[in-house]
C-alpha cells in the first residue's frame, strides 16, 4: 500500500501550491494552510497505524523495482518521526495564524511553511540516499527563506551564517554520495547495506562514513559544528523558530541514526566511538553555552545542542537499549522543545521582550503560563514523572550496562545544569517583578479569545502530550523498542525494500 | 531595458517562434531528447528576452498569469499526473496510457505528458519569478 507512504508528502506539497495560487488573498490562504496541516496530520496518523499493525511498509514509486526506482520506506522510526512532524506541523501552523504579522504572511510564509513540511516528511520516508539529499535541499531552501522572512537586520545576519554553513554541509554530503556511488554503484539504502560488506577498500568505506558523519553532524548541530544554530535560531518569527527547533536538527539526527545503523556498521569501534566522544562534548558545550546566555530563545537554542548530544549518545552506544533511548529522546525532545519556543513567544507577547533583564512579573500576572512553562521546562531537564525523565533514564541505564561510566556521569551532570538554566528563566521572567512596573506585564486574560485559542491551545496539547508520555510511558517505550529492534536487526528493512517486486 | 530598435524588432519575430519551439520540444520529449524542463527553459528565455527588450512590466502583461501562480499550477499538474494510478490499483506515478487508432497510426496519450507539462510550467514560473524580480530591481 504505497499510497500511505506518498500521502504525507503529497498533502503539504499540494497545500504549498494552493497557498501560492492564493498569494494575495490572505484569509483564504490562511484557511488552506490550516486545513492542509490538519490533513497532513491525518495522513501521518494513518501511516503510523499501518506500520504499527503491519510492520515495515515499503513502496516503489511508479512500480520501478528497487534499487532502480524511487523507494519510500517507513519502519517504526520513520513512521513515528513522520507522525510527530504531522503533530508539530499542525500545532505550530495554528499558532502561526495568530503569531505571524501581515507582512510576513504576504511574503509567502504559508507556502514556505508547507514546503518545509514536505521536505522534512520526505527525508523521513525516503529509502534512497540521493533522495534524502533532495529532501534536505527542499527543506533547506524553505528554511533559508523562512529565516530571512521579514528582512530585519538581525535576521539577515543569522540567515547568512545559517546558509553558508549549511551549504558546506550540503557539499560534503554530495561528495560522500558521489564517492559511495562510485564504490558500490547504488544509492538505495537497503541495497547499500547488502553491497557495502563486499567492498574491498575498507579504508575508503570508513572515510565515506566520516564524511557523512560531518555532513549530518553540521545539520544536527553537534560539537564542534554547531555555531550556526545559536547564531540564527533566535532571529525569525516565533512560529518559525519553534518548528526549526523541533524538526530541522532532528532530521540530521535521524539521518545519522539511519546511516549508522543500516549502512556504516563495519567499523563500529571507530565510527561509533567517535560519535560517543562527540555526544559527550556536545552535551557539555551546549549546556555551558546556555548558562552564559540571557535571552530566552538563545538559552533554548543552546539547549537544543546539548539535547542533540543525548540522542547521539544513544546511537553511539549502539546497544538495543541505547537505540531505544535515542528514539524515545527524539520524540520527547521534539514536543518539549517546540513547546518551549512557543511559550517564549507568549512571554514576549505578554512582557514585550525576550531579554531576561527587561521582563518579569509573569508568576503573578498569568498563573496558567507558569504551569505551561514548567511542564516542558522540567521535562527538558529530566524531572520525573515527565517524558524527559524516562528518556534520560533509559539512556543512562544503557550506558551503565556496557560500562561507559564517563558518558553516564556527563548525562546526569548535564541534566542538572539544564535545570539550572530553566531556573534562570524562571527566576527572571516569572519570579522577579517587571523592571518597568507591574502594569507592564499582561496576563493571558488580556489576549483576545481567538488569540488564546490559537496561541495557548497548541501549547496545552503539547504539554498534555509531555505528561501523557511521562505517565503512560509503556506504549511509547514499546514503540521505541520496536524501532530499535528494526534498526539493529536490519534484515526486515532490507527484505521489505528489496523483496518488493511488481 | 534597452531602447534598441534592432532588439525590439527581432524580439517580436523571435518570441512567437521560441514559444512554438518550446512546445515542440515539450511534446517530442517522451522518447527523444527534449521534455518539460528544456522546453520550459526555452519558453522562459522567450519571455526573458521580451522583458529585456520592452521592460518587465510589458513581459508581465504579456504573460497574463503571474509566474508564481504558473509554478504552483505546474506543481499541481505534476501531482495530478501521479494520481490516476490509484484508480487502477497501481503505485503513485505509474504511467497510465490511452490509445487511439490502429497499427502505425496509433496515438498514445498518457500521464507522463501531464507530468511533463507540470515540469514545463514550474520551470517557466520559477525562472521568470527570478528574472523579473532581478529586472524590476534594476529600474
């Protein structure tokens, strides 16, 4: 049933095209955008249900058999990533309806947003390295434009850094793909997994693996390749930085997980050893960077980096439990991080700034926001019983199991430092009075009813998801266990792709 | 925009020829060199030439439809080309064909043509969005 696979890509693509056709009709464009995001969510749920019931789903577009045609594959990891893209895409789309100003909407926010969703979804579902490259490009072009949308000075500065470093990564990716194709004659990931063990030049394979590691490392902002992220993520509109924070770096992590479980597993001691060191350093530098910042979105941007470290750690441990942790962490992190950025947007709306020095008084003015901030913030730092606790617990247990005590200690320490950053936001934005007097801080009651529904609604749903994952962790762990099993087993994936013949 | 009599006279003659040629290239594309992409480039360069000779405003007026909308319509065409396969239980993008006539005179029309038209429109739309934006910045 390949239609379940293509639908989550076609819906945002069609929505983007329709939104372009409605270029100067703002109300119609907004309606199409919201409906498109809702429909996208439905298709992603259908895909998840299919994969949950029937296992790995593979489809050959145009019925050209693998490895010659365009292959789409959804195993449990892909399906859950697509599902979470659908959930975030819909929630942030609703939020953006109230958050975007007219200028940004008139300059094409909605079409670009759906092109971005197309790229992200495509990257998760594709079964071919070159198509992965194409989806990365679709995603990047949309993200360049979204980042610069509004053309404020600060934004253009961030966008240039973002574009420059991402182009370097793209070139690396392309060189690696070219070399790999020269070596094996195929780019279908399942076919590569079959052929790569028979390649004689083992050294070259490891070199290509490291090239991929660097290319995806830049995209996922790991140490020491993360500088573009804190330079750009605090500049665009809130809805844009929220969807970036949730999804973009995670596509890089997903690509690392996919390639380093399916394709490059011949020299695990070297490649995954390097990844483990990178993971530890990423966690530490991210969290230390955050401690030095005084602007909410900058703090959160640095935390993205430290959290990426945890996911890479799960991959680098390369045990069943480690990968369960990585998958669980990916899902938990996307929800929590997007939510924190959305809350940061509300904070700016109520107090007029995101600079910690210039705001305050939220605890008294809007108690509801207190709860909505605390849930993702505490989950991010791993306080039970929220989702982050289980994610960290699984990863730390996985590292203790194989005796990597250093990385376990780092993970615990970084969790504590994360809590420190969150207390800083708490103390400055919520606890202390507003420097310009208490009247400067608005409450949630001061927003109009539509604003409340569109801005607070998605935040509440994401917070509820965080709590649900925390309290009913078992079904999510089951899902992560299945995903991890498929990643390590490899043969079901390869059979699903190569076995399908028209 | 250049006030050149030679360029303007030549453009009037070339424009229709280039557009005709672009459609010829689009249609011969299925089994021979050509197709939507290259055809679209030829059509786009016809309009680009017109905007160099007579200015971007004249080119927009000549095109009637906004290039961005043209590109979007192209994407929709290309997506639509993949959908008929669903009616026959095939995978997305599986080509579906209609045949008329017999023997040597058989005439084949299929979804790949619709896909090529989609590509044709996307290329014209995307290239001209960029070209016209650059031209308009000049003025």
